[in-house]
């Protein structure tokens, strides 16, 4: 009886054996038992949509404990916006600031600016602003971006600004060079780009100069930088060409179900402006789901070309994307391309057993084996997994797809084998029960 039970268990294990088509070597980083890796793009192309077929195997082919790190992009706190006090520095009409601006500044004990006056010896003449000083001495947060509002007149719809930072009003360092500000109307659409990113800059004072003559600044708001301290991997970018449908839509196949964070449309022709309804789906047979509506552009004006920035879509996993033009003219001309930014998922595993370690995936029927990261790492505290260094994932080798499986009673061989094992197990248990009943009657 014991031998029969062992045979049944062995057959069940054989029926559950996993067959991974894709594998990649893993080079460990240091001697830490906990290792962190980033998934290659092939995992989204060859693996299951839920990534449940991922495994990390050791040198004996055994699957080691692993956990997903969690959301690759944390939900950011809502930024804080503060209006900065500004002081204009004037120069004689028809002149532009050359080199250093000689000014006289008065401040309070806490560093707050009281007044800014230009030292202009000689007879006064009509003046216009040549630079602006911004007082950020009372801010309690690093600045992620400056948001500008200026008087838009002919010749000042597109402005390039330089931003410099200082802590003592004497020594200045570049914070942003020739950043483009845009506010214009074309083809019935209003296009604007009013932010200048500063990437968590900390300084007491900022000096702004513009290329437009004159550049009349109305106000500047400081927006706080995202309140995240953990290190994040830079996002990857993928470009896809369009396929035009008979209805005039543009469909883009990313060739993998990528977790897209941001996207933008790139026109081949200049002076193109078009609003689109954006949808996505997991594959050719899936239903489209609405994502957002946005206007994209590529404008050339006064020797300066501006293109629409990326728009965030908050991690939308999808393989195909569709642009539905909201105006008929947008479906004419050359088809645009689509650029998407995405961030691969990360997993942490225990380097248990002998190397080499291998990342494996590509078994559609494999069961998910990952566990919560809080259960994987003893004494876990939030964010501990992101302090681990990255191990290196090598090139992925993928076996050719197997031929279509033979159908046995309408089932694949694996499913038929599972049912056969179950049937054999029931028969063995029934035989054991019959023998036991016979022995009890004999007694």
C-alpha cells in the first residue's frame, strides 16, 4: 500500500512539473542573502499578464522564496504651492542686461528681502524690467518646480528663461538654463507650458531673466518637490509606430504588456495640434478601456520648436494603445508615433542554495508562488527592500513556442494527466478501503 501511495505522489509531482520557456542568469550583488532584481522587458512579453509564473531557481533547479517589491512608483503626496515675493530689477529702455546686474539689496534679520534697487548712476531714463529676484528664504521645503505667470504679448508667447540660485545674493549658481515657457493659441487650441523643473532645489533666493523684450513677470509660485526619500530606478522609454484603422484611429502595439506611467504623441509634421481620446487594452481580443483625453502638439514659431510634454497615466498595464482623433483633420496626414515611459517591477529573493541563480518565466499554467515582502524579510520595516542593491539579470534566452498540444477528450495533455492522477488516486484509496473492510469482517 505504501508503495502505491508513493507512486501516486510521484505521478502528481510529475504532472505539476513546470516548463519555463524563458530563462536569464542572475549575477548576485555582494553576500547579502536578500537580493533585488528588476524584471526584463521579456517578462512582460513572454510571461503571464499577472507575472504569476515568475520563479528564481538555484543551481539545483529549486525555486527559492521571492516577493514583489510592491508599486514601483509610490503614490506621491499632493504638492504644496506657495507664491514667492518678487522684486524687479530695471534697466534703461531698449537695453538688455549684460553680465552681472549691479543692485542694492535690503534684507531683514531672517533673510527676507525688503527691497531691490539697481545702482544706475547718471541721469535716469525710462526703464523696463531686466531681471527678477524671488525670495524663497521662508520656504520649508525643497522646490520641485517654479510656475510662471507673465504678460503674454506679441513676441512673448514663447519665452526662454534662465533661473539662478543663491544663498547670499552675491554668488549665483545655475538652476535652469533656457527653459521654455509657452502660452499661445493655435487652431482653436490653447497651448501652455508654465513650469520650470528645479528637481528639489534648496536656496534662499532665485534670479530670473527672460529672452523676451520686455519680459513682464506677473507672479511665480514655488511647488514642493515630491516627498519621497527612497531611491527609484529611472523609467524606461519605448517608441511604437501606428497602425491606422478604417475608422481613422491610430493603434500602437508595444509588443508587451508594459506598465505605462506616462506617454506622449510625436508628430512627424511641424505645426500639428490635435486632441485625442486615449484608450488601452491587454491584447487584440480584449475590450478597450478609456484612459484619458489630452491635446498634443508640435509647434515651430520664431525659430523655436516646442513639443507637448509627457502626460502621466498612473501605471496603466497594457499592450495596445489607441488614439481616437476628436477632430477630423487629426486623422489626416502622416501617422504619429507614440512614446511611453514605464518602470519595470522588482522582486526580492533569498539566495538559498548553490549558484548559479536563474530567473525563469513563460509557463502559462504555473501557479503563483510569491509571498508578501513583509513575510520574506525578518523584522521588516516599510522601504527596507528598496535599500538592497540590484543584482544583475543577464540576457534572456527563450525557447521556440511548442507545437499546439494534442487534445485528449478536449483537454491538453497536462490537464488529462492531472485527471488521470486523480482517478488513479481515487482507485487506490478505494482499493485500500475495500481491503480494510475485508480485514475487519475476517476478525
